[in-house]
């Protein structure tokens, strides 16, 4: 009697499994890059510090030069860079998903313009001169601008389309930017400090201001992660999303709330950093694909890395002065974005 032995074939690795493993490894790599960016942010500047000096300054927390430099100057701006970078990156990913427009960013909904206009009013009418005052004016202005854009979009009746939101946001941003610029030209001396804030700076915000805004940023990030699966459905089109059981209107409203919390809070801290919310989700989707769960997670980390490295580059290149981080991201981001939009895979949502 012959016994037949059945040999099972080795399990195949599915494309889905391969992509998942790739995404996980990529996430680990970005976390490593983030750690390096934090270390560079603490070590480099007008007065460079060795890694040993940074560690000694962190441990001592006394009146020594290294400790004062690390705790007073570099830790605050590093924390601001991490928080604002993650906020702008996730806000950009959300706006692109909500509008199904890969060239959208938070500014397209009037968030940045609303924040800047509110700060201009605060400086001109109420004499606000500190970053602590900017924070709350900027945050309230961003929230009101977003609500106004949504109200304009809803005034036509029926469901609110992404195109309507974009047109309303662009129109409102143009009006607010024009009026704000006019006010600054009338009294340039009063708005001298505001010009530096407006180009995107992480150097003038104290840790106390960051702690005040951080709960709003954390709330926006959590809300974005909760909406990620529904945003995947919305990307298929409103009709198909509804057939899959997704409440499209509620998803858009909550998405706009998340964008307001993230972009408003980030703008309040830094004055707005260009190209981060536009460029980073592009680069991320090129690697992760259109799944918003991965896009949001990658965007938060990659945008924080970009902001910190841009800040370090601005400090090193212009030593003993520095170039504001918003200028550096614009100079670096423009050519990178041109390269990315030429690749069809990077542009798809």
C-alpha cells in the first residue's frame, strides 16, 4: 500500500501584506528621522552644541550656558515646530481628502487668512504685542473664517459640494488678505512685529503659549484619525459613500472642525508656514497610497520632520542670524511640489 504525502505550498505574500509591511517600516523610518531632527534642533544654532553638551544641559537644568540655551531657547522652538508641523500636515491631508483636490491646503478654506486678519485687528485695535495675545486672536479668527465659509457654502441649499467650499474659501481669503494688507500699510510702525509672525516663525512662541493651544491640536488630530475610514469612503464619491453607509454631510462638518482646530492652532503659534500642508500629503500618498489612516499618521510625523529641519537649515545658513522657517519651507517646497505633481501617482487621491 502506497502512502501519499501531501506537501502544502508555502504561503504567498499578498500585495496587501507587502504594502502593509512597507508602510510599517516606513513609519519606523520616519520616527527615526524625527528623532534625528529633534536632536539637530537642540544642538545647532548660532552657538552649536555637541551631543554631550546637549545631554548635560538637559540633565543639569541649571544656570550653565548649555542648560540655559537648551531649556530657554531650543526646547520651546522644538516643541512649537513639532506641534505646528504635525498640525499643518494633518490639516492639509484633511482638506485634500474633503475637497478631493490634491492641490488644496488649509489656506484654500480661508483658515490662514482668517487667523492673520484677526491678529491684524488685535494689533491695530487692541494693542496686542506679544505672541501670547496673537494665539487667541488667531485661533478665533480661523474658527470664524471657517464657519463663514461653511455658511456661504450652505446658503445655496442642498448638499455642500467641495467646489463650493473651495470657491467660498478662496474668495474670503482674498478679501481678508487685502483688507489686512491695507491696514498694515496705513500704519507700518504698529505692525512691524506682525510682519515676522506673518512669514512663519517658531522662534517667538513661548512654551506657555504652546501648552494653551496643544489641547486644541490634540483634539483635531484625534478627530482626524476617527474620520479616516469615512474619508476613504468620501474619496469614492458622495453617492457611493452613502451606499456604503457613510454620512457624508456629517463627515464634512467634522472634517472642517478638525481642520479649524489644527490649522487655526498651528497658525496661532507660528503665523502660518507655507507649503507644509500642501506638499507633505502629496509626498506621503506617493508612499502609502490613498488610505487616509496611513496618510494622516505619516503626514503628522513627516510634516514635523520637515518643519524642524527647515528651522535648523535657516539657523545654519544665515548664522549668526537666521531665516524664518516659513521662508525656508517655501524655497524648498516649491521645486519639490513641482516635481511631485508631475508624477501621476503622487497626485491621485
